[in-house]
C-alpha cells in the first residue's frame, strides 16, 4: 500500500517531465547493518528489498530505464565471504523476481563483466535476460562487475578492432559511435543519478553517460531508502532547470 504522502507526491509529478532513465549508486548497506550490530550481509539483504521497491515504483509511474550499481569492479577486493554472500543473494533475487518481471513486462539486462561472475550466477542471469528480452514496459540494467573505466577501455578496443579490420574509418568516429560501443548502447543517458549514504563521489559509475545527469546525494542509507524519498527526488528533479551547457 502507498502511504498518503506517496500518493500526494505522485499526484504532484508532471507525467510529461518524468526522467527516461534513473541511475542509482546503492550505498550504505554495510553501515546500516553495523548500526544494528548485524552482519554486513543482513544489510545487503535489506538492500535487496529496496531494489524491489524502486523497481516497482519506476514501473508504476513510467520510468523506462533504471540502472542499479550492484557490484563494481573494485568490489572484487572485498572479503571472499561477503562476495560469495552477495552472489548468493543475487541468484536468489533473480529466482524470486523472475515471474514478477514477466508479469510486469520488465526486461532485465546486465552491464559489466558478466564473464567474471560465478558460473551459476551467470547462468541465472542469462536465463532471466533471455526470458525477459522481449519485454517492453521497462528496462532494469544491473551493473555487475561494472567499472566505468573498464567500459571505456572495452569500447576503445571494440572500435580499434573495427578500424583495424577496415570496417570503420577513424575520421567517422564521433560521440554516437562511442555511445554505440558502450554497454549502455541503445539506452538514453541517465537524467538523474542518485547516490545514497552521503558520499560525494561517482565511484567509477557510468563515466561517459553521466555527463549531463542531475545528481542527487542523500544521507539515507540504501536499506532505509524508500518510495517517498524516491518520489521526492523526482519532484525536485522536475524543478531543476537543465541547460545542457546552454544559457
Ligand atoms: C553498497 O553498500 C552496496 C553494495 C556493494 C551491493 C549492492 C547490493 C544490493 C543492494 C543488494 C543486492 C542487489 C540486488 C540487485 C539484488 P556497502 O556494502 O558499500 O555499504 P557501506 O559503504 O556502508 O559499507
């Protein structure tokens, strides 16, 4: 059930000016758990519930693209036990959400180094990506083993290989050619980037794509983030004057 406040904010939103793409750095799961003397994994579990909420709200109000930073290339440096708990959680999440994604016509895809993920997690991801590939109502892009610099290196290699093979004239490389060789090819750039838990950093997230995104940093820890705050950010976004470098 939506609270009254959520319904009120929904009514205030201008449906003509909704963001086409929202990107989120979901930070603060560990701190949420620590504050409660719980294992960090409990924070990730609660964080997975927030993922469900935000996907649901985006689908309900008509945000077409949602990108979630779930695991960065740097996160491989975390303790093995935490990495393995996150992977198990991800697999469970995919299994529990599979049918709901189909019911709601949501497409799931992954941006990042899919090949570095454990075999069983990769198999679950490929299964859900294939299953949902024709869904048109909304796109959830999960950033997994994702790093913005690694993405730019990959793009450069792809373009260089095409040029070397003679299929691409270097003089024809422009911004759209670059964009077409990123993981996010085909998706609009994020209109909004939200980071929870107060850190003022981009942390190697969507380095190219965030060029003109409106940035919102909230002190709220990801497991405590919810529908009302998300809708309030969308309302605030609708008040901002986006000039894209113009006057
Ligand atoms: C950041 O919190 C969060 C992560 C590194 C993982 C994000 C994962 C989830 C939200 C749950 C699983 C995801 C899906 C898609 C089911 P942190 O551990 O860096 O927190 P801290 O900075 O407080 O330590």
